[in-house]
């Protein structure tokens, strides 16, 4: 099922342009779509939520929230977290091989023209090369379209740290036992990718 509604929608209209600017963000495994409310199928956020639910990964996704963990898997909470008033820019990753969603990324705490904090969730079937490609497309969009000079990553999860290190992020700091997830303390690692370093890696 396509995530686009129809050609009259915002995203559909972009996709129908003779020179679609989003064609620059299509890889071998995934393509990037900036989320715009009303531009996609009405169940779009629900499908992203369901992807996380199937992976039983809400505690990993929302590790930094200081609230009752049972709320993390709540659909209403999820939709509010990525709502228009949240200040977050959500990006949807669609598979180029199958007609399905592959994952999503988002940008937090954006200072226009300066920096943003990036986060990623990929469905288990799209981890590995597809995930690396998704992060690269996401960063390129942040630098080229949002005018950011640096993108930061903050995570307690070794798998996520390995992913963004592979893409080119450099570790800047470690915060020992900074995060408490399900009663267990985790070190949190802080990473940065600059626009200049990203260009060198291209």
C-alpha cells in the first residue's frame, strides 16, 4: 500500500512534478518522504506505530522520556509525539523494492541553519544496508534542504551507535549511566556529523 494519498495531495503533487525534488533522496533500498499532515494515507502514523509495536521497541524508541513507560506504547501518545505542535520533523522511509514502509527518522530540537538532533527507527527487515542508506539520505536532506551545519545523534543503544558511526558520525562524548530504561542504567553516547565531513564522505 502506497503512503501517498493521491496526486492532489501535497506529497502527490510534489511527486508529479516534471523535476521532482524528492527524487534526489531515493536510494537502492529506500526512499525518503518528509511527513506532511494530510499528504499521506490517513493511517500513516498508525502504520508507523504498528511497526514499532511489532518490534516491541517502544522502550528503545522513547528511552529519553521521563514518564510512565506504559504510555510509550500508547497510540495517542505516539501521534502527539510526532504531531504538528511537537516541533519535530518526521521523515518516512519507503522501500524501493516492496510496496511497504521500511522505517522512519525524525529531527528534534532544530535550530534553523545551525543543527538538529536526529533519531532513527527501522523495521527489523530493513536494518543493515537499508538502515545505513536511510540515515545517509536523512542527513543529506538535513544539510541540503534544511540548511543545517551539523546533525547530532544521542543514544544508549550500541546497535544505533554502530549504525551512525558507520555512516560517518564522530563520537563527541560519553555520559556514564545517564539513561535509566526498564530499571537498568545505560551509558549515553553523543555523536556529531558536520556538513563538511558528510561532503567528504560522499
